[in-house]
C-alpha cells in the first residue's frame, strides 16, 4: 500500500472536509438565480452563460416581476404564500422568454426566497406526464423483484434507459461510509466499476449530508465556468438549489475519472443515507428537468423498497434470535445460578449472536465454550476491558485495532462482543468470531486520497481509478444489528434475574433476622428459667450429702457427687447461654474505657488460677477505646481466661497483652504460649459450641469466644485469631479509639 505524501497532512484533508459546499457563492451556467425578499425585490443574483439576455441591466434592487415576462407575475406574486421552508424546490411553471425557455423553480431559504430559472432543452419533455409511462413501467417491474440486489439491478437499468447516460451505478455505503458498487448498467463508453469499493474520503461528511437533504444533483459539464452570485453571494445557502455550483476539487475528480457529466440520486433507508444512484456520461450533457424528476421519484421508490426489505430481513432475524433468547431465559430460570443455565446450553448461547465461541468469566474463573482463544488471553482481555471506561457492551469487528493484545487472538477472536454482567465485579459474557481474511477491490488506491499539485500549494484529487486490491486481515465478519440487540436484551434479562435474586435474598435475610430474634428471645427465656432449678439441684444435693452422708454407701456418695458436678456444669452452660442471648438485647452505652485498668482488674480476679502454676505477664502500653464498659470487661475476662486455660500445661505460662492504633481503631491482642490451634479451622473458632480441642483436655461451654465476637461486632469492630498447634495463639479485637 502506498502511503500519502508526507506533505499532505491530515490537517490539509480535514480542511477539505470542512469546505462549506452548501454556500459555494456561485451557480452552474445553465440558468439564473435570484434571491428575493418577501416583497419580491431582488437582493442577490447570478446569471449563467446559458441565461444571458434573460434580464436587462443589473437586477439588484429591482422587483423580480418587472424583470421577467408578464406571464410570470402571477407565479411570483404567489411565492411568499406558497413556499414552505425545508420542503425543497418546487417546479412552478414553464416560462418562455426572449432568451429562451426556462423551468421556473423556487424554494424558501430562511427569510429569503430563491428563484431559479433553468434553461430548458429544445426537445425535452414539457411535463412530468410525458415521462410517467417510464415511471409506471418501473413500478410494474418493482413488483416482480425480490431482494435488494434485484431491486438495485432494476433501478440501474431503468435510470440509464430513461436518462440515456453512459453509466448508472448503485452505490451502497457501509458502516464506515466506504461505498461499494452493487449494481451497474453500462453503455460501453465508460469503464465498468461493478463490485469495486470507494473510500469514505471520496464523499466527505458534508457532501453526504447534502445528499441526504437534497436528493438529486446534476453536474452538466465538469469544465463549466461558474456564475458568481452578486453582489455578495458567499452566505446564500444553496442546499436545495438545482443550479448549485460544486467544489472545484470535485470537478477535477470528475475529469480525472473521465466523466464530464454526472447525476446523483440519493437512496435513504429511513432518515439515513443508504447509498446513491450515481450516473456518469463521457461528454457534457444536461438531463431534462422532468426526466430528473422521474429519476428522483424512482429513487424514492427504491428507497422505500430498500427500507421495507431491510426492515423485513431485520424482523425475521430478530424473530429467530428471540426464540433463542427465550430458550436461554428458560435455561437460566431452571438453575440456581443463571450462569449454569448459560453454560449448560452452549449452542443456544453462541447462536444468539452467531458466534463461533463464547466464554463466561466470573469470580476469577473462566469457562470457555466452542472455539475460543486461550484462557490466559481471555483473562488478559477482561483485565484490559476492566481498565477502560466501563461499558455495558463492548463490540468490535477488529480486536487488534482496539487492543494491542488482540492480534495474537485473531485466529479465534478477531470479532468480540464483551458484555459486562456485574457493576461490581469483573464478570463478563464474551462472544468470539475468528478472523476472516478477504480481498477487497478498490476503485483506486484508498490510501492515496489526494495529491499536491506541481506548485505544492493546492490539493488535487487522485488521478488513478485503476483497480487496487487490498487483503483485509485482522477483521472478523461484522456483527449484525439484530445480533447486537439480542446480546443487549440478554444483558437486561440477566440484570433482571440478578436483581430479582438480590431482592429474594434480602427478603430471606429479613425473615431470618426475625426468626433469630424469636430464637434469641426463646433462649433468653429458657436459660433464665433454668438457672433456679439447677441451683436448687446443686443446693439440695449438697445438703443431702451433708446431712445424710454418713448413711450413704460409697456408691450413693459417688452418685451424689456426680449429680452436683453435672448440675454445676449445666448451670454454667445456662449462665453462658443467658449471657450470649443478652448480648443481642442489651443497650450499648459507649464511653471512654481504660483497657489497661480492665486488664489489671482481670489479673487480680485470676490470681487463684495463677497460684496453681507459674505465669509470666507481659502487659504493654494499652490504649483507651470507646465502647460499653460492661461488655468490654466480658471480652477481656474471656480472652484472659482462655489464655490461662490453654497455657496451663506450660511452665512458665507466658501471657502477653499489647495494643496498636491502626486506621482509627485500637487493635488489642492477647497472646499465650499454650496449645494453640490449626489455622485450617480458624473460621470455626468463634462459633457457638465450637471446640478445637477435646472437652476432656480443656473444659468449657464453647460459648466464650462466640460472646467475644458478638460483643465486638455489636460495636462495629472485628475480631480474629492466629495460632499454631503447640506454639500458642493470639486473639485480636479492634474497637474505635476513644
């Protein structure tokens, strides 16, 4: 591919694309143009070479009715009331003057009225009725065509037959505004361009917009001398003008193409420019006004047929995909998690977009279906997508053009639809299409958009329109509109499912919370009511032993002891349960607490245990926290008792207490050199009735640490532990600093 000369910069080309071609300041020479105000006075005018003699003297400042033959006065008088802004030109009458016959055409432009008198040909049809048989024949033939291609071939044939021009092309734009000739009727005097493509730069954006608004344009002679609009016509909007002059660059483009006359009829699908009926002639030629009107009518019929065909094809494709969509919904609804419904039906998932492969990336896990790139490449793609502005759906036909890592995936993933299925996590549903290598024939080198002239000052259009072939790589088959719509609809469905599940979970959570409160109330009531009976059992058993002990046998005495121990144990369990249930019911009154004083107080209460074996206490600087003192005292008491219990086999037992401030919280820890625990079971450590050691080795009810966790969490804090078997354990709790 040949690069554009370095001297031609994008800035130069951008300037061409900004050329205000709707206000050229001149007209083509086969007529005259008058800009008149509401009173019919000529403010600006241009008289072309073929209209010389139409008016005598300078028309500026004169009443238009005084300049034209008397038969035009009635038409001129009705202009202001008849013309509607934005409607385009209207053919008002056929006017015979001393300078010849003219078509009287006018339209409204802002506050002005633009009157154009186009010189008529001697043998041209005098009215639309004379060309109507050709139009009717076309309409009859349209009824027998099926599909856009047959319609295009018919239109090319009929337009060339009606106009007598050398070549008629049906030109279709793609999504990037490149054009392709899909049908052609050629008389043999000009080259055949069928199946060739033309770059978007050949018809820049402002020219496409003019085609969209004004559906027919005639350039009768590429060598014409424009007639300037005087006295200053640079601001006259000629969007709807039939005589509008065109850019000199375009005239040079025509001469380079060896076509001296051209006529273009716009084809629209809805409000979007779909393509053109582009006609060319080897020699200068003027197509009669009513013949052009017939061709414009044909263009409108073709546009409507194209819109109908495309709408029908789109509807059929959407219907087919809607069936797939419904099946996927059923699959997702049948599973506990919607992703399982997608993964278990890969054919439907890929059929939804016509993809060759798909992948679901969720929770760091990648599941591939069909033919997809490697998992590492897919995860890299997801990482890249996550770093971009998060979009609901990312679509490309050429991943390599969007992402540097895309080229290595081209064989299986040149085309990608990546659909985000979570606003929080990097979860995606991705469809893939492989690279489709194809050869495209251009009407000239598309990279050679323009050339500098010999003087190096002005841009000139390219001179060669010879077939130039390009091998297109790193592109997949484009995604269709219906397929993109289907993927978007699936995302909406997934979001609905996720939201519905979230609502269900919220409702379930509320129900569980209510049940927990009921259970809590029940456990509080039961444990409270059981305390007295257990104490009575202990008390009466001790009295029985005291007063009747001498008469009891050795077996009876042993039974009494067992009753006492069991009742004491059961009573302790009831006390702990009562304390645990109270944790969720008690009102928290946070104040500033001296944790060091609480530790010293707890040490004093634990001196009895300390007398049984040697204990080394290492208490560092502790910091004040803001919490409920009654509850925190229970935390400290539980953790120190725990440390003493599990280190009683050590000689000496070493217990350390320390603290640090981190992110506004005070983290206090209690560390011992006792039995420790396996970190594999750390998640069970703070559960109710959870034990990591046998009850015979270390007594307890299994509620103490659960109480610690519940108290700390009720204060908005957190608790955790670290340990190692036979090497001790450390318990941490974080509470807001005072």
